[in-house]
């Protein structure tokens, strides 16, 4: 009876939005192989303006929304778990998979980067030694140490632990009344502290400060049902502003390669608010998709990029046709990642290393 009640009251749109955002990484990281940002990817095939513009379309919100959703989920989780139970869960789901991924997965990506850029012919073991003994710009494209895509897992673990300390001084109940008085325009203006925090703990564009702000706002503000109701009542003008702003962003980038920092944070935050309401209206149900990816999404996140990079290395050599390369890498990496997830589930020690219960 308790389990059924929990299933009924669970906000499934949070799960579904998180799962969809993680799946979006497959096309985004595939398109990165043709980015024109002036930065490389592990495999790079030259600049493509259209594919880069498609990344710009989702880049302002698709990773930030994961931190906002994580903050919301943490508030609900801490209603049912003690701090000790929450820490144990974070260690098993985030810290251990991060360590396992850093040992076995990320060095594989740098191996293929070295083979692609430098025609490296050494072994995986030699590259593994090189990975842990050389430090450059943290990009990993030269084979040196990098957290790779696991920066998200590390940041989320650190932010979760820091937030537990903050909650001793500012528990949710203490701020809830003030939060509920916040008008919709005030919620929209929260993009300003998000933007300002971007410059705190920024490592090559990956900001610990900005993501901490998103997590805390998710915890204190977006998990408040009254705030969500206010946003839902103003969805028309918020969605209209979001669509117009996104069109402007894409047009500015495609025509002038403009990708302004303040503007990106505004559009990103506005998009998160709109997506939350759209998700609440249309995705707030438990389906087979929800059940499957609630268990699979984080392991898939951990596995996906190493598989995608390795596959891309071979695909770009087999075919020169752009569409064949795109679909081969994107769909192929997804299928191989899901297959790897199911195989790893059968191995007790390895499954723990990527956060599978």
C-alpha cells in the first residue's frame, strides 16, 4: 500500500524530463564531431554550421535542466530519507560510478583521440599510464587527464554534499513561505544569480557555481508546488517568449556566430521553466519508458560517450557520406550503449561501478 501511494504521488514528469535530456546527449555529442565552436572533440570531421546551430538550439538548457531537476528530486528524497541514507545513496549512485568511469571509460576516449589526431599506435595500457601521469588543459584530446563527460557526475556529487551542509542553516521549511510569495517575474529573474555564479569555479566552461545555483533553485523554488502552479498559469506568455528568444538565438548564431553569455543564461533558464510546465502537463505519468530509463539513464550517461567516440573513430573511416556518419554514430552508439548496459547488469562487481542497483 505504501509503495502504491508513493508511485501515485511521485512527480513522474521530473523523471521523464531527466531521461529525455540524457537521451538527447546522443545526437548532441554526435553533432559535436562537426562543431564550429573553435574547440575540438575527441573525433572531429570539420565545421558544419547547421549541425552546430542545432547544438546551440538545446545547449542553453539541456545540461542545466539536469541540475535543476536533481535539486527538485533531492528535496523530495530528503523527505523520505535521513541525511545518512541520502549520502550513502549519492556515494553508490554518483561517486563510485565516477571513480569506475575515470579508471576504465574516460581513458578509452583519450586513446581514440590520440589515434585520430596523433596517429598513436600504442596499447590501451600505455595510454592508460599516460592518461594518469600527464596534465594539460583537461580536454583529453591529447590523451592527457580529463574527467570527460563525467564532470557532470562529479559536480552533482559535490553539489549534493555541499547542499546538505547548507540545509542545516537554511532548511526548506524556513524559506518556503518567502518562496511562495515570489511572483512569476521574480522566478524569471533568477537567471541573474545563475549567470553571475557561472564565473565561480569555472573549469573550461563547466561551472561548479552555476550548477550549484541551479540545484539550489531547483531545491528551494521549483520543488514548491505553488511556484509551479504560478508558472503553469502564465505558460502562454512564457512559452511565447521562449520560442521567440530561441529563434533569435539560433538566428544570431547561424548568421553572425553570436553566442552571448548573458543572453544564453536567460534563454536557458526560460526554457527550463517552460519545459517543466510542458512536462508537468504532458509527461506526468508512469509509462514503460519511465520505468526502464529510471534505472537505465545514469548508467547510460556514464557509458555513452566512450562508446560513441570509439564507434565514431571507425565510422568516419568507413564512410564519407555525412548522413551515414551521423545516423551510424548516433543510432549505433545508442544501441551499443543499451546493449552494454544490459550485459553489465549481469556482472555483480561491474554493475556497482556504474551505479546499477
